[in-house]
């Protein structure tokens, strides 16, 4: 397989046809990094070099790579039935998966709407909020509140409530109207090198009360936040912050949506971040690790009262005019069921929590290295923030990422922040290897 892929790419022009996402295409194609195989904790590049995966792919492969249980489930399902529609039709495996997922979800979130990505999950949840308020006789509730530095995918709804400037500025004229943003919770000045959740910053949730005063609760549909902002560089909620958001939203009848596309399915030491930190929202958006990244799939978990309120009107009429051709795709669902069994049988959510302290000690050993200005961690995820160099923001982070890859470890660079989020099957030896590789890179790049 690797040789075939290498031969097919021997001519540099063969790289030119793929317009790559979130990639500096010209830079990449001048010096490509191409992966050919994956098994366990490792990728293999097209030259046969092993690359230790410190990123779970892209926050996806929590059960590690090449799981036969998943590939066998996919093969069996695609032979039995490759596709079936979910519009006015159904197939058993989607219903089975929905039931299985609700066995893991926080209390009350017993309804599941299937999507194909985190971006679709977010736009679905925003539409559900509008549907609920309209059905509840409060159609004036149309305003959404996101947060600075939040990432909620790349649909127009998601980038509207999101707070990453580079994702927004090229499309600013077409974003949703009626959107506000809470301040972000990153506080390097007061909370640098905090282990776990910072004791500083819960008061930032009080800005929500100010926005309610400004716009009127009767005009606000929902607040959407990531419990932990992953794509912005592993930004954690201060102690008490999420709980205060929940109190304010409940007080004013505003729905609270947690975007757990990254945190769901074990990343922070529990099935969901809402369970780890003891705050139950009204909706949870997911994707990525729902089926170990095997086939595109996402899901929105919904409180019963939202679903039940929307189930109004004549029984023969569609209650929610929304959906996707591939919602609940049978092959993706088969992969998800197999993945959930792996999580359960190998107790990977518990493993994430049990390894947290060792992982924490390892990543915080990087404190004191050149230009390391903050380290943040929870569960099996960490962010190492570097000071920008004189050549510009992101240059140092990219240099560290590139050095790590060329020396056999895949990390993720978000500007000058290095994120580590290994598969939950990682062992202590591999954690040490990741951190040593990152240490070498930081010292070398300077």
C-alpha cells in the first residue's frame, strides 16, 4: 500500500489537484508530509517511517488506529446494506446506536439527531434552539451568544457564533445577524502553568447577565460554548465558570449548548466534559470520536423537553425541517457501535482519567524550556503555549510541529500553541516519548 501511494505521488504535479483544508497549500506541497498506514499508536509515512500519534488523528481516534473490531463491523454492514435513507424511512442500526449513545449521555439528554460532522452538529443545534422557542410560543428568541476564541466548525452558523478571527473575517459580511460573544477564559497573566482548572476567571460568566440586560432575555435563544476550547489551543474553563453559565441561562429561559465535538468520548476523563465538571446543558454537539474517526459522523444530544416541545401540530406534518442525506448512515453507525464497545470493554474513559496525573507531570516538565510561557492540561489533553518569535506569530509553533514530525512524533500546532491529545490507549512509555520529542523540538527551534 505504501509503495503504491509513493509511486502514485512520485510526480509532484499529482499533489496539485487537492485543495487542502486549513493548510498552507503551497508550503505543504513544497515539502509534503504524507501518511500511508496507521496502527495502534502509530502512523507510517510513505517512506516507511513510524510516527507516534500525539493527536489522535485530529482529536478523533480515541481508541487508536487500525481497530479490527471497527473495520470488521464496517465490512459486514456495507455488504449487508451500504446505504439507506433517513427521510421518511429508517433502518434498525441508527435506532440502536441512538439508544446506545443515550446510555452514556448526561441525565435528560435522551434524544439524538445524527449529522456527519461537528460543523453540521452545531448548525443543527442552533436550528433546534429556534425550533424549540417558536414551538414554545417565544418566537422572538432568535439571538445567539458564543464566546471569543470559540470554534464551532465552518458552517455559517458555526463561524457566526465562533470567535476565531481568521475563520470569520473573510466571511464577515455573510455571518448571522444577532450574535454576541462572551469574553474568552484564557488568562496567562494570572493562571499560567495551572494544573487542571484555574481558580481565576469564573466571574467572566457574569458578562452573560450584561448581555441579557442589553438585549432582553425574551430575545436570546441560546448560549453555545465549548467546555474546553480545543482548536483555540486547549483553553480550560475556570473553576465554577460553567456552573455559573448554567445558572444564568436557566434563570432567563435561555438554552445552553455545549460543543463537545472534541471533549466527548473520554478526552477529559469522562464520557462527556459535562459529566467531568458536573454541569448538564440542554444540548451537546458531538462528532470525531463518536466512531473513532472511521467514517464521517456526528450527533446532537437533546434534552427531552426540547424534543417534546417541538413535537406539535398534525401528526402527519414534519416537525423539524432539517436533516442530511447521510444522517444516521448505516455504515457510519456500525463503526460507532463497534467503537462504543471498545470504549466500554477497554474502559478507555476511565483510563483517560487514571493517566491524567502522569500525563500532567510529563507535560509540565516542559516548564522552563525556552519560550514556553504556559502549559494547560486536563484528562489526556494539553496545550503548550510558546512566545511568538520576531518573524511573526505562528512561526515558532510551526517550527516545533515540523521538527517533531521529522523526528517521529505528530503534534498539532495552533499558531504558537502545541496541542497534545493522544489516543486513550497511550501508555506511560509513549507519553514520555511524546514529551521528550517535544522537548527536543522546543530546545532546537529556540
